C-alpha cells in the first residue's frame, strides 16, 4: 500500500504476536524494489487509541488478530503464512514470493475499487 498509493493512504502494519521482520520478507520485497529494512514488528495494541478509515487483517481466517480500535470499515484478506511452512529453503522462499504477489494483487484490486 505504501508503494502503490502513498498519496492516498497512510499504511500501518502490526500483528497479534510481534516478533521481527522475517529475513525472507526483506529478501522478496527487495526483489521487487521495495526496501522494508526500516520496518519493525509492532503489536496491534499500539494502535488501539487511533481511528482508521480501513483496517485490513492479512491472515488466515482462523488466526486473525483482533483490533480493538475504531475503524470505518474492516476487511479480512486470507493468505498463507509463509513463515509457518515446513519445506526446503527454495519452497519457503517460493511461498514468500507467492504471498507477496497475492498481496500486491489484492492491494491493486482494493485501490481500483476505492477510487
């Protein structure tokens, strides 16, 4: 969202169990020219006192974080968690790439529908 519509949206990212930005997420985003090395893992509770036009959870439906703050509209986008896969290094990297591309497609669809 930050890359595709910085003039239209201010994007924030947080999770229910913040840890670190996964090294493979850094790698696959770098592959498409997006540097996320300055990002850090945050808890959704850090944003509870803020109001948002949209809150989009990016998760599998059975493991979505709960955001207690105010939002005009809430959306849930279901994606596999590439960090949770057990496989070869190449399989895991492939899933990170697949999810990256799926998220981009969904963001583009959202932007087209919200204009």
